[in-house]
């Protein structure tokens, strides 16, 4: 397994094609907008080497029998599903941001679906998937799920779009492989990842066979171009700020990824044109991914709650009854988010020969609840913090000798804590709430929008036996059925 340093060295060696602020970047790791995100991922690699964490972060591969990172594991029990939610919460609590370790959530659905296609059509996708997962485990590689297509006019089917590349598609096939053209947006961690796992972002229909493609692509494959997106606090990083960053150690990076006729050999392809299998595949991936959100967002929330409590203490209100009441509400939201993820994992079902799948109803319910709950978390944090959250002076003002003494006097709260501490807390709350890679946007749209989860929550619930039982019970209890 890789140490954090070995991970950093491997990313430095990849020579990604990346553009930031209109210019091409050659030294990726030392760029101020990239390094905090790389360092965050490196920390997750080092977790596996801390003796007190190895019981949680290490396990045995069911494919090879070798010791691997749990981030690379194909869940073989509900306990594995539960542990993944737990380690995600721990990781995000340590980082105060995304831990970028979600690719593993696709492994069980990938093995299950490729096995079905092979059985029905005589393909070799399952062998490809097994070999790729083994390599991810053996080399301890980071994967980035490349999902979100530009989508163009959302009312129009992929194959009927005026610009046919609004959804990533296969533009050529030959005996050696396929060629991809298009783009993927909202790519969290793409420039930090060894591999891109290309997945369709929606369920396509007949006629969209060229868009029905699942494959693994090296992150630096020829033809891949990364374009960094603008995010809050980017300018602060360029200016060499520290206090104004909020999170002074770690960060998030996102970009648009262009696939400019990227060649993918057949041994890296797991689905190509089999549109009839896509609905189930996408739904299973959603069910696997969304409980992790319960760990992800509760980890961030833990830091937000702690920062808010620090601010209350700095304001002299830590023991005020109304502040305790609001902090308790924040804790309740965080623990409910976590509980939703744990419940979906605990009610998981086996995909024979492939792995375990969280309960689809509870999984989508977890994400739907979380997509709304974070707004309440942020509202309470802002309520307790006060107006300074949107009216806080900057780091340069604090360091200007002509005015610093005024800020040191009038921006502080309790007398025994300097103004700088209060400003640092404000910036951390700002960062987590609606700053760089914020909990708000990540919970609302990351891993599927709340609305999409709500729709699936309804559809999956209709298939559950207890719905039919409840209908019968209601009919009997009100006297419609005797």
C-alpha cells in the first residue's frame, strides 16, 4: 500500500494536462489551488499506517487474499458497508473537507452487472472488471468517478441533442478498443486521481447505445484535458493567505475534463452499448454511494459544530441556554445524517458472487434527507456565530500595522482571546459552509441531487412488501376491507 508521500510522488509523475486561470500548469503539486487537495488525499493514505487505525482502515481482499486499504475493498458483508460509512466520517472529520475516496462504491455493482452481461451476451466485461479492481487494490490507486455530462437541453434524449457530444460517447470502435469524445463536469478530485472511472450520468434509452459506456481510463491518458473551475477562496490561495483560507491545511479541487478522442483498450471496458442493463446499474451505484454521504457530511458537520462551539465560547455565550439548544440541534442533525447512512448499510443485501448493496430505499432516503439537512446546519451555525460571519475583516487588514490595533481591540470577543482567533474561526465556518468545496453544494448535488434521490425513494419504496402490507392494514383499519 502507498504512504501519503508515495501517493504524492505518483501524482507528481503523471504530468496531467491542466489549465488554471487560462494558463497551462506544469508544476501541479506546488500550485496553491492544487496542493491542499493533494495533501488531503495523502493524509487518507497515511491513515492505514497508523497502528490505532489499522483495524478500521485495513482488510483482506476477497479477490486476492492480500491486505488492502478498506477504501479499495469490495464490501462482502453489511459490516463492511457500515465500516465504510464510519471511516468516511472519520476521514472528513480529520480533513474538514472531502476525502476523495468514493470510487470503491462502484465495485460491487460493477462486478454484478458485468457478470450478467457476460452471461447473456458472451462478453468479457466481468474479467476486465475483476482485473481492474485487483490492480486498484494491488497498486493502491485513487479513482475518480467521471459521471456528470454537460447534458445540453435536458428535455432531449442524448442521441438527439443538436451537439451530439453533450453526453460522453463512443465515436469509434476497432479490434483494439474504443474512442471517447465529450466532457465530464463537476469532477471532484480528477487531477488527484490515477484513474477515471467513466460512468453514464443518467439512464439512457434505445438509440443511445453510443452513450452507454463504462470504462476505466488513466487520469493522464492522451487526449484528456483538465480545466480548473473557479471556486471561492481561489484568489486568497494565490495571494499566499493563511488565516483567510479557513482550513489552512487541506482543500478541494474540481475541474471540467475534456475527452478529446481518448483511446481506451478493450481490457479496460466494462460496458459498451448494452443500454438495457444501465437502469439497474445506475440505481445500484446510487444505492452504494449514497449511504457514504451519511459519513461524509456528518464528518464535515462534526468540524462545523466544533467551530461554532468555539465561536460561542469566544463570544462569551458558550453556556447560554439558547446556544446550547442550537448546538444540540446541530448535533442531532449530524447524528441523524450518520444514522441514515448506517441504517442503509445495516440493511444491506447480498449481490451473489459480487458483494453487498445497501438498502436502496434507505440509501436514497439518506441522501434526500442530507440534501436538506445541511441548510439547517448552516443556518444554526450562522445564527450562533453572528453577523461577523459576513462582515469579517481580512488577513491583510489584520497584518497592517496602521490599523491592526483597532481590529485587535474591536473585533475580539472575550477579553482573554485575541481577535485573530475569532477571525480564524469565522473563516473556517465560512469555508465549510459555503466556501471551497462546501458541505452545502456537496450535499445538495454531490452523488445525485436530492430530487433524484426523492424520486428513487418513492419508486423503490413501492416495491417493498411492507407497502402492500400497510395498504392492506389501512384498508382494514378504516373499514374499507372487512
